[in-house]
C-alpha cells in the first residue's frame, strides 16, 4: 500500500503531539511493507526544533516552503497513492483537501487527531481553518483520534460519510524502560506542552500537590510555558524534551501525571498518546478522569485517577511496591493492545474495508 499524508509535522516534536505518533505509525507501516510519503510545510518554529529528518525505509519526508512550489509533486504523489490523507492542523488543509478530492487516489481520507478541538471551533465560529468549505463530506473515510459521540458529531455536523476511531498508541521500540537519569528523578512528573485549557487541572493536581509536599521533587517537561506560571521552589522545569529523552524522563518518575485538554476530557474517548508512551516506559500513571478512560486502562489496577488535590496527594503517598505493580500491568496492557503495530493493522483494515465500498 502507498499512503500519502498531508500533515502538521513529523519532523519536529516541539509543541505538538502529532510528530511522535506519526513516527511510530510510519515505522510500523514500513515494517509491514507499506510506503508512506509525508508532506510537511517547513515552518520556522519546527525547523528550529527539528529532531528528525529521515523517516527510515519505506518512507519519505517532503519539506516545502510554500504550497504552490510543491503542488505539482503533491498531485503526482496523490494520483499514484492507494490512500491520500489530510490531517487536522495541516497548514495547507483546504488546499490539500481539494487536491486529494480531485486526485486519482484509490481512497481519499481525513484523519482528525484533534476532534474535540475541531468541533469546539466549529461551534464557536462556524468554520475550522484546516477544513475545506465542504467540511468532511467529500472524503471516503474519516478517521478520528476520538471515539464515542465525536464520531456522530463528525457525521452530523461536518458531513463525514464514514467515521471510524483510530486511537493513540506508543512505539515500544522507542518507548521502553531505561535506566534512571538523575536530572529527571522526581516524585511526580508531567510531560506536555503548555495549554491554557489544561492549566486549571494541572494546578489542582500538580502545583497544589507541590505546595502541599515541599519536601518532594516535582518536574515539568515541555514547551511554551509562560513566565507567570505558578512555579514553586520544588518544581523543576525541563524545556522541550525530544522524543529520544522521553523514555528516560518517564523511567525516572516515581509517578507521572496525565492531564487531558478540556474539550477532549469533556467529550471523552480521547486517550492522549502520552498515556500509552508513559505506560510503555513502565512509569506509574496518575490521570485526570474522563468518559471512556476505563476502556483503555483499568482504574485502580493499571492506573490511578484524581480529580482534586486530595486524591493527587493520596496517589503520591501510594506505596512504591503498589505503584510498581500497577505500572507493570499498564505496560503489559499497552504491549497487548495499544502499540503502533496494532494501530497500523487497524488502519490497513479500515482502508481495505473502505476501498471495498468505493
């Protein structure tokens, strides 16, 4: 199968959750004998923080400065593809959508890795900048990082003819237990780009816990944190960790926190890739709660849940042997159900099923 993708980024993990997901999925597809070509606009902030240039065998990365300069190459690639796919937050989403819909690709697809954000923007303004004027109506298949009611909304509000979930995953070749690194060792860690709609929950579960436990160490890793973030003396900051450092970060965590963006938590059925990656590294996980979480991890057995500071502090006080057992169970769950190879097989099966209907 030849897949062509017009996406946000695969070359830089700075400030986004798309890149590491695509890297794992592209590697898994390549190992299965499929070929992926990824078109990415070469924007300055990703170029300055680029941590991948070669996608490996059976894959190619096309970096372009302007859509007009790559349009002819993009059309040739789409015309010869078994599946051509546009993603959410693609900088040239409307133009890429029109090219894909006009192409001779056997299957024309859209993958929304940010479905709750897409639907929230649609409700607020009536349009979404990375979608074409026709919404999703022209695509043969719409994939969604979010399941549940989001699939109905994609059909009812954006005209998707067929909407199917393709949830997050972890690449176990990258995300695996590694030796502790002293600079990352902490009682509670959090890895994620700053987001205003996560801030209230982050302050409740992380910052307030740091204030309540001044003798313990807390570490945040990520990008775009503002100067007025409510730091405490025992919260340490690591600016932007490239994916190569993620396993050491997670493996050095006594407990790591997952906080879901507000729109995603409200809609549910939207597990962050960080959940699977942390679990694959053997880190015990504390997460905020949202509908559908128990379909991916079993609360109390594979993952801890908190909605307030008191519950977060109780999680911090959990015995080390209990945390280690939970982490082992969560890692086993990921390896059995939530790897990039699992999602690659699901993707190919969805493509095959959709092609049979075209």
